[in-house]
């Protein structure tokens, strides 16, 4: 594996399972100095502490920090925890939720609950990371997790697609605001990725085989492939890349 994240401290939210866990582990494999693994609870599915342990087994410093990204104070505390390793260089706002009933009749309560995680979370995380980066004079990178659902809507993911579309424009707007401080902001938009979420989400699970067949590469993506895209955007290899949305979808949206 490469060392493109050498000497960098990486913070990943929603990192106890799925894509977030893969991003955190891949950061270690790409040479990060330290990885802060964060999630709202210690052991959903694979688990926050086991993920941190997995990273440490690769010889990279790691720490689990519990945080509810919908709360500004939790984001501030999460970034403050990175001080132990010298401060955050790469902030990955990955945490997000989906809804069981997310059609045109999505409830007001569910809509606002989802937005509090999927939109408030990335904003609060980016703000906390940027404040610390500016105070230390760091040329940092912030990566927000969008989705192909934020680029192309779907009738079964009304609230989710709305939130991820917001993330896309948040990345572009923050890139403009933070560019003068040499802080880059980009979004990654995964396509159909082979995760537990894809396999179990109502509606989406049933559509996964259709995604595979329509994807030019004729397969689902792997979480580690999202981790590689994030590592690139967090590294100095992408030093002139900001305000972009990186689709990692096997070409799916190129043909539908």
C-alpha cells in the first residue's frame, strides 16, 4: 500500500462500520500517522473500538471517540481529541443515516431527524476542523460524504437525496470560503457499494442487482474503493483539487 497520507492525522465520523470503517482502515494502510475513529455508539455492527484496534494492529496510532455529529459540541470535542496527535489534517465527514419510509410522504419528524445527521453533521464537523486547521496554519483537507443519490434523485429516497444534494453544494461553498486559508473541501459520491446498508435497506436492497447490471463495470463497488478515493483527496496528490464531487460509482450515472 502507498504512503500518500504519511504524517497526516485523519478523523473519520461514522467509522464503526461499512464505508466509514473502510475509510478509516484504508487511511492507516495509506500511511496515516494517526486515525481517530468516531461514531455515535461504541459497537454498531463491527464496532468503533474493534476498528481502532484493527488500525493499531497495522502499526498506526488510533483512538475511538464517541460523537453525535448532529450536535455541534460533539464535533468540537471530536476535533479537540485530535490534538493528542498534533491536530487534524484530514477530516472525513462520513456519518449519515437512511430512513425506512423515505418516499413522497416522508414524515416531518423523520425528515428533520435525517437532515440533522446528514446535513448538520458535515457542516459542524467541517467548521470544527477548519477552525483548528486555521489556528495551526495547516493546509488541510475536508472530505464530505455525498452519494449518487445527491446527484440524481430517486422516489424512494426523498429525504436522503435531498440531504446528499445539500452536501454536494456544501462542499462547493466551503471550498470557496476556505480556499484562501489553503483548506480544500471536496465530496465523494459513492454509487452502489457492497455494504450491509445496501443489502438491508428497504427498496435499495431489492434494486442492488439492477444497479450491478446497469453499471458499466458490471459489479458493485467495495468499501475499500471509497477509502482509496478519500485517501487521494486527503493527500497532497490532490493539492489543486477543491470544490469537486468525486463520483465513485463504476460509471453508473454515466449511462442512466
